[in-house]
C-alpha cells in the first residue's frame, strides 16, 4: 500500500473552521466566508491531486495485476495498540470508494448549498457545511436501510427456538473470542517481559483502580476510560526515554 499524506484532507477544513471560531468575530463577514470556502476548496484540490496522481497509479497497477483487492493510499498517524504480533494503527486510507465520497459527494453537496445560501437564508459557509453533511449522510443511508428494515424481522424471531438456538451459539462463541482476546492483552500488558519476569506494577495498579471504580464505586465507563487514559499518558511522559 502506497504511503501518502492524507491527513491534510480533513485537516484543512478543520483549520478553517477553527480560525473562524477563534477570530471570526474580529473579521468581516466576507472574510469569514472566504476563509471557510478556501479551506474546503484547498482540501478538495489536494484530494483531487492525490486521486489523479498516486491513487490513479495504484489503480493502474491493480488493473494489471491479478489481486482481488486494490492497494490504495495509506498514512499511519499513530500506533494505538501493539502487543506481540497484534498491531492497531490510527491511520487514513483512500481507495476508489472513499475517493468518490471525497471528490463528488461532499464537494457537490457543499457547492450546491453554498450557491443557494441566499435562498436558504444562511451564511454561505454554514449552508455549504450543512449541504455537505446532508449529502454525505444520505449517500451512506442505503447502507443502513437494510439494518433498519430488518430490525423488526429480527425482533419477530425472538421467541422462536429455531432462530434463537443458533444465535445463542453464536453469542457464546463471540463471548469466548472476547475473553480470549482479553487474556491475551492482559498477559502482554501486565507482563511485557514475559511471565518469567516481574509484572508492570503501574499498569496493574491502573487496571485494579479501574475495576474498583467500575464495580465498587459504580462510576461510569466513559469517565473511567478517560481517567485511565490520562493517567497512562502522564506516567508515560514522566518516564525516561
């Protein structure tokens, strides 16, 4: 998979929005609109460059090969989890589907709403963002229609043994997989040097504190996760390189 700087595609509109949020009150309305439109336009043209250049080259290589899956563009931002051979990255990926979403759907929605901002009674930049959001959402909506439409059907099978017995077996298998992953992670996190070496007492203390907060003090899951994350980050920064 070819490396590319994909971070700028979402970053440029966010930078424009942050600039208007911080300094928009001191600028004229025309300048605020110009910054918002320029940020999205810069993101679009940069995405167009990536699609017309590196992604197109990757597509031609894929057409000439016999592989089933095309290697798109990829940018690793941060390694979130790395335990043994298991690795989870925070990364951006662009393939042919995401290229269509970036170039066609979002841009057309933004441009159409921005053009008709006066009719909508909204500032052009706000109308453009709303249009881009609505168009992107309803483009992906058919992917969820089957789930919503099939929901009542699934509920109707709740009392039928013919359907509930296989689902119960699947649920048990999923629980077993999750338990296996939990033990696998725990062994590598609490004993990073192997079971023959002493455990990581700091990580073990954070885990015990999280368990006590959840089951003894009945705290919410989200606050406990945030507190453990902050504690781990602070301890990591305090540790020598």
